[in-house]
């Protein structure tokens, strides 16, 4: 896959943040869970606690002089499901550590809708960042990885995966995926390693509200 294929087929990307997060994101950039914990001066032990095990509920974190931040839950994942999905290639803690080290974007409105309309999240207030894909590639191309599946889910099916799931542009089998799954299914996730410090340069819009409100805005 070439970088220009991404913005050609998926010109707009979406990131779901906790409601009210945008001012902090605008100031500090869009951070992975691990990078956010580091920004909030958490100890190595605390960082491992929250990034190497499943978060069954959202977690509020505080730091003097900074607004309260929230780490999202990981309800769609289970340790048992990950063990089955990883097929002995890695331990669940390694998977949590991996995905907590990246920032995730959905490449289609359909995937965004599936996520924020899930029963656990549809009444939660979100800040949905609407991103210009071409600008994001220009900012972060070496750090972008692509995935063909929802890496943060093992329900209802624990699809097989391993630690090599996330591919660079040149290694991603886009044409094969497009032929078998169509454009909308060819790329499931667009990820950036660690953080996107200059995310505000790629922002088209920020939508705040619960699922139905945001989705109604996006179809106008």
C-alpha cells in the first residue's frame, strides 16, 4: 500500500476521545494511554498496572496543574479471548502493552458508528476528532501502522492475531484485502505509534456529544 492510497480511499479518519478532552489534546497532542500516563507523571509501576492488564472500567487520572484525564475501558477484550486469539505467540499482557502504546483512528463512518453505538458507550459523551488523512500522513508517515481487524476486541469472536498485526504502508496487503473485503473492509484501523503531537494541524472538526448526536452531525 502506498501512503497516498490511504487518503484516496479514506480521506477522513475519526478518533474517539473522552468527552471534554479536546482542550488538553489541542495543547499536548493526541497521546496513547502510555504516553498520557507519562505526561501525568505516573510511576513505572502505575504505568504497567494500567497498560499491561485489561481495564474493565474507565480510569480517571489526576496530576497537579493538569485537568483530570480518562483512560477508556477495554470491555471488548478479555484475557481468555486474547489467549485464544494469540495462539501461544504472546501473552495477553504483551498485547495490552502494544495497543496501549498507539493512538487509533477509524477509517470509515461505519466503524465509528459501530464503536460509539455499542451498548457500553452509546450514552457516554465523546469528543470525536474528524481528521484529514492526507495531513496526518504528512505529519506521521514513519509512525503510521495499519491493521485489518479491530485489535481491541475479542467479542463475540476472538479472531487470530499476533504481534506483527500492525503493518507499515509498504508491508500492508491492501490490494488483496480490497479484493476480498471491499474498500470499507480493507483497512480496519489506522494507528500512530505513541502520539500525534501536532494533531491540531490535521483537525477538520471536533464533534461533542453522545452517539446519536454525533452521528446526526456527521451525516449533515
